[in-house]
C-alpha cells in the first residue's frame, strides 16, 4: 500500500529518491533508514516536491517501509 505523506509547492521534477527499512513483527528493525532525508539524498534531491510511504506486510511477520521522494 502506498500512501501520500506531504506535497510542497515545488515543481514535481524528474528525480526520484528511495529509502527503505525492513523489520520483523513490526517491532524489530535492524539497520534500516527510511527517512525523508535519506531518500532525498539517494535521489540527489535538494528541493522536495512530494513524499509517499509504501508499506508492505507479509503474514504480519515481515514488514517493509519505503519512503519515496520526488523533486529537483
């Protein structure tokens, strides 16, 4: 499931940055960084336009979060 988090007045732009974290039982996350800052850095984005969060869940055992940032 992908959900919108925020949008700014900046143009959408052509760059997309992603950052993710995976965990177990929605409680234990080891070494993941799904922050907006990390996603923007990964995409080379300095002016953020939109932020979305994508969540995956497999049998309530494996949980994944991915932050997707667009901008220039």
